[in-house]
C-alpha cells in the first residue's frame, strides 16, 4: 500500500546509530543495519532522530552519517532526515544540506532548549516558515513531549495551510488519536501525512483516527507491516489480529528497552557487532534485554534470521 512517491505512506522506522565497543561510529555496521531494514519491508527510513541518539552526536558525525546512509540507500527508499535545532538558521542549513544529499523529507521539532527555554506561537510559526523557505522538500513536524511545547491541532493545521512545505505530522503525545482526528478535520487536504509515532504503541487507535504512516523503532519493520498493510488495504480485522500478536514486543520496546531495542535485536541476529548506546546513556538491565529477546523469538522476526 506504500509508495516511494508522495504522498508517503506506510512504515518509516528510525535507523539506530551503530557504535563500536569504544564508542566510535561503526559505518560498516551502519550500512548493514540499513540493508536489513530495507529488506525487512521498510517503506522508507528516518535518520538522526531521537531514537538514533542524535543528541550524543557531534555535528561532524551527523554529516558523516547523513552522507554515508543517503549514499548507501541510493534512492531505494525515501529517507527522512531529522534536522531539529533551536536556531532557525542552523535548522534551515541542516535541512538544505539534507535536501542536497537526497533526503525526501526533513523532520523538525519546534525550537526548545533545556527545561525552560521555549518560543511563543508567533515564533514557532516564523521558525517553520523560514525553514520551509530554505528547502523544496516536505517538512514533518514532530509533535512530541520531549520538546515541552504544546502544539494545538489548530496551530498545526494553520501551519499546514499557510506554510508551503509543512505537510506531515508525527503525533506522539497523549491521546494522539484524538489529536490526529482533529488535525485531519481542521486541515483537510493540507494534511498530506498524519502519522503515528512512539514505537507504534498507539498504532491501531491512530490508524482508526486516519493515520497513514508510522514512524517506529527499526528492529522489526516486517512486524509493523503486518499491521499497517492490511489496515490501509481495508482489512481492519487482520490488522487488529496482527496488532495483538506484536503488541508484547512493541510494549517492551516502548516501556522497557527504548532506543536500545533495535540494536539489541540486530546484534542478537548477527547484523551488527555492538549494541551499545553512547555514554552517558546506559544499556538496559540484562533482565530487560532477556525479556525483549523472549518476546521477539515468539514472533520469529526477520531481524533474528537476516544475517544467519
């Protein structure tokens, strides 16, 4: 049901950043990770997101990863690049660079810094207007609690109508389905892509609300496809059954192992050599890791077989 041309639909999981045991970038492991994710049925990919540990990367490492991954994907699937930055100029520059390297879309959170520095609504609108003016590809606004910024459905719909490249929305706030439904109602055709996020923990409700895409973790795109494909094809019963099967693993990722999940699964399957997160992040407890692998083995996802 997905397509490589706009409007983008389907499963666009986040690519984890692969490190060596010493904490350096592992570019060979990174490209194997990408190849697996494409083979596992990803309709597209997202790089340099929070689940990619973007906040522990230097600007130089961001550039290396962007060039390496976009060059390696070479147009096989669309790639979304996260270009979030508090500075309007820096975000615009990152977004231009992503477009130059072949990104299909950029994903951006509203400007924020730390726990207290926020921008009022007029500043948010101006921020996205200037980023839009700098590029020709669509912008996905990431509506996530981590920014600490309340973005009403009314504001999001207004920006979709008034700002040329604002067209996609990844909604991962409480009561996401209600917000997606309201956003679609208010924005109409200007809402090109109402998307689910937060590791698919609310995927079924979000699909019922009108979501057409899902940005999930990168460990089991084949499993998420089993939910979203039948739903978008009109077979909700099959989607509900698949969601029930995969929910224990989705829940373990969302509530227990978090951004380490995809790398744990990829190391277990022999795709990468090291599943460590970068300091000061801490690896999950061994019992949490064991629980994740138990949940995964019951489903036989491709991640545990692809490299064998």
